[in-house]
């Protein structure tokens, strides 16, 4: 169970804040294969008409995680959407190097799909994790463009 929040920029007529609530179950086999299934609810306080619920499933082995997310009503468009991703968290001394690639497909997008990529580093101490990453995506609102960002994050887990 958790909560995640961020500012967002969907354009001048859209919300500027996203708050996600998620819950799920996870475990691992004796052979080291981890699994995680659950539900994410994406909420936009200034535009509740585009709130979206999504189910997900993840498998992890060693430093690699694959995930699939699905909703049957993406941003209140009555269109389904699925997202698949592959991530790696490679230990490098006190840091972790993080790699990400994802693909989303939906008729709700102008060109039907988009891809996203990221690379970053994180440092964990006790229950605190600091991260810095670069992300980019093909922009599904305007074909043949990208949107690069650098993200600084601070996360904690309850003991």
C-alpha cells in the first residue's frame, strides 16, 4: 500500500498535480523469481473526470524487472491502454545504476503509442533513497518529438 505524488504538465487546460494510490501483493519463489500484482489509482484533484484505475503485474529475477499495466478506460476516454516495461537496477558500490525502457499502446493517443526510456543512479541509506535520473519519451500529442527531463527524487519506506 502506498501513495505517490508529483506535479504534472498536461497543458494549460489540464491539472498540475497527480496523486496515485496503489496496493498489491508480492512474493518470491525459492528460485529467486519475484512477483508483484496490484492496482494503481491515478487521481488528479483539479480534474477528477480523468482519474484512472489500472491493474498491473511484475516479474523480477536478479536485477531485471518486467511489468505489464492495463486499464480499460484510459483518462475517461472509454479506450483501453496497456504499458509494458523492462527495468534493470545494477549495484555499483554504494550506488545503483537504473535503466528503463517502456512502451504504451492505446487508441486514446493521437498516433496510437509511445515509448519511454530512462537512465539514472540512486543511493540508499537506512529507509531513505535519493535518486537522479534522465528520462525521455516520444510525445504522443505531437508526432516525431521528444520530451527530456531530469528528475531528482527522495523516497522513504516505513520500517
